[in-house]
């Protein structure tokens, strides 16, 4: 207890020296610029935890984010309506000097809060996780049915999909159904009933929701609908009513919903309780897997050449040289001879030091290149665990594959590939702003803010809705020179996109081959047409 009445707990020598102790430990890891991890735990007015309970909660939260054993100072404040506790934790471990930057700590802490609420019988707060009793006993699971956790990707909804192996309604609507609706919106004969019918073919419906329009699943009305404008910007209520008049209810029979329908599990209908149980089992396996990786990451200690041993080796060379110099002074009486021996000794000492430096450099290089001395990334560690047959790791690899598939779909189908192993390049392009994304790719946006194109390394994709000749030309000018390598350019996407790219390639005098024989033929045809137009404009030459 401090003089001001604040209850504190720490694991340092004293509260007065805690800051200095933490600073000294943090200084051992020169890469850490922000060694203090700060979190506030707060209780509602109705809950009055004891100091021991509050401190226990803080220790549990530390373990949840992989910081067990780190230096900490906790302080409880009772001077507000809500009891709250400040957690100040040193990111750098006092023994290994490894720094911990918790991945997705928001979710880990929220899960830990649900555990503490169950432990002490407190009321459950809202968050990414909620407590259910579907199996007859309290169970912590994702709050997937709440709309505020169903946002656009990448958001917490993307994390929910990744953990539960489910395709969200948002992702489903942004796929094939969106393409079908986009084609329908181009037709002048569009009506409310035609729009309803097209949506129904994909197991979807539309109706007013709040001040806008909502898209919902006809197969599972319990699913939270998404905003219609999230599916396509032209489906906003204002735009639709301006074009089609007042909203009309759907007059489409259920039998017309035959083409396909949304199923977030993409599997045959199963018993809901069995499905919930399997989903919980997968989530628990992956949660335990992540906890094991965090433990591996925290405990991993890099092997390094011992600094004390290095110091002793140089000291030994220095002491030997000093002793030999004394011997020369005693044994050699002639000043000229003594000076010559000193020179030889200096040369041999220098050579010994250089040999030691070479030896140390070699030892350090061997340690650096030793696979067992490299801390694995989460993906690498999971792959290694999956190779041993670990069910949680196998499930997580499946989740990785689904995530990559969703990411590839999100980048758009219109693209051209260079058939070369290249890294994305950041470059200046007139009229466009390049931004390096977290995955290393570079997205180039136009002044209007539309996505433009994305350099994925070895290929350019065009995820935006507006892919015109100007954008394609800029992308072609930005792509690497593949003509010299003989690599063929592969163009994929809509027929209109392919035609536009071929025409732009002709205009930019592209001299390399195309992977598609039909497009190669089209390239020659367009080139011949352009040459003929050029000759006709030039006119006949007189003699």
C-alpha cells in the first residue's frame, strides 16, 4: 500500500527501485524501443473485487499474453466508480532477455476475462468472446452472431473466420453472387423482381434494414444480415430507389433457389449440437496450439559465442605477449637485437589476435546458420508440428490454406503474371500513390482512391471495379522487363480485360511472348490492324 492509499503488487526488489530494475533488464535487448507493456483491467460498478482477486486477475492476464515470469508492477485504484487495475509489465524477460510483443492480445485478454468471470462468478461482459451453455456446461466461444464482430475484412470478422473454419456471409456475398449482381446492374431492364430473383438463385434475399438495405441468407434466417452496399456499392437504398422506385417485396417462389445457397460450413446439413461441438474442439485445439507456440517463442534462447570466453582469449594473448616481452628484456642485452625481437613478438601477437578474430567470426557464422539456433515463425513451427501428426497443427494448416484462398480471391481475378520469381517493387508512378502492405505487396491507388493495381511479386492484380485502358497502360509501364528473359506473360481474367491488356501491350510495343496461344494470335492481329491504320494515315508516297 502506498502513502496515497493505492494498493500495489510487484515482483521487483522494491517498489522504489522497480523502474530502475526494469530499465536495466530492458537495456540488455538493444532492439526494444518500447519495453513497457501497459493494460488496464476494469470492473463494472456492480462488481467489487478484493485486492487479492484483482491481483490474481492481473497475473492471469499476464499469463494469457505470454508474459508469465516478466517483471511487473500492479496498482489498484478505488477512487472512481469503477474499480480498475493498472498493469505495467516489462516486455523483456529477466532471464532470456527475449522481448514479447503479444500477437492479437486484444482477443487473448478478452478470452482471459471470460475465464475470470467464470472463476469468480462475475457478470459476463460483451466482447469477441461470450459464454454459452449449449452443451450443458459453461463454454467460452466466439461471439460470431453479434453484428459488431462481422465487419469488412481484414477485421475481427476475418479472425473469426480464420479460427472457426467458416465462410462468413460477407465473404460469400462478395464472391460469385456479387459478380452476378454486378452483371445484372448493367442492364437497363433491371427491376426489383429481377434483382430479387437473381439474389434468390444464390440463396440470398434483400429487404430494408434500418435506414438502408440488408442482404440475408434465405437458408438460415438466424444469420445476421450484411449491408447491401457491402455486397455492391450500387445496392444502397438511395441508389436503388432512385433507379427502380419504391422498394417492392420479393415475389419469387422458394423453388427458384436452386443454383446454390450460402452455407457457412460448406458441408451437408448436420446436427447443430454436433457441429457446435466440433467447432469448439477445433477452436480449443488451435488455442492450445497457439499457447504452445507462445511458450516455445518465450523460452527460446539463441546460442551465442560466450562473451566471457572471448574476453578471456584476448586476455590470454595479451598476457602471453607481456610475459614474453619481459623475458626478452631480461635475456637480450643488445639494444638492437632486443628491438628486433620486440618487432617479431609484436607481429606474432598481431597474428594471434587476427587468427582469434577469424575463429570467433567462424563460430558466430556457424551458430547463425545452424537451423536449430533459429526461432521458427508460427507458420514454420505449425508445419513442423503437423509433420508429427499433431491434430491441432493439421487443423491450423487447413486454416492457413483457407486464409490464403480467401486472400487470393480478394485480390481479384483480373491479373497478369510474369512467370518469374520476383519480389514486389515500390516505385514512383505518375498519378498513383504506392503503399506497401503488411504482407510485402505494394498497392498503387489512383487519385480518386480506387485500388488501381497490386504488385504481388511476379504478378499484378486488379482488384478494383474500374479497370480502364489508362490503368492497364500504367501497370504495363511499371512491370519488370521480362522480354530479355524469354518468360511468357500470362493474362487471366474477363474477356474484356484480356482484350484491353493485349491492346495496351501493342501500344507499348511489347516484344515478349504470351502464355496463351489465343491471346498471342490476338496480339499479332491487333498489331497488324494498328500497322494498317498507320499506313493508311501516312498515305501513298509519290516518286
